[in-house]
C-alpha cells in the first residue's frame, strides 16, 4: 500500500522534503503514520501540525487506504 504525503512550511525544513511516498504495509491509520513519520524525522515531534486526508482535515485514528494523499499542515498566518 502506497500513501502519498505532502509537507508544507516549516515541515519541509525539518524533513528536507516536500513530498514523500510511503510503502505503508504496517500503517493502517493516522496514529500509525504519525509514529512512522516521527521515527523517520524526529524533528517533527516538536512541531504542531494537522493532517488532511484527501483534502479533508482529519483527526487521529482516521483510517488510511492505498492511494490516499495525506497533507501535513503547519499553522498558517497572514492576512
């Protein structure tokens, strides 16, 4: 199962990536994905961000399926 991950703002600085593709055989929901991401990029642990799955804000425990697009959204500011 492949999941596409999009990163924005300060999260791209932490990971050095704007996109990741995860072979997610052991990732069944956002909790599993979060654990995997923090293990791969420990700097994410101290960052605040929300998840959006297929362009809808989602909370912990949201199930993931092959082909899902998950965006990591840091706080936005501006006017």
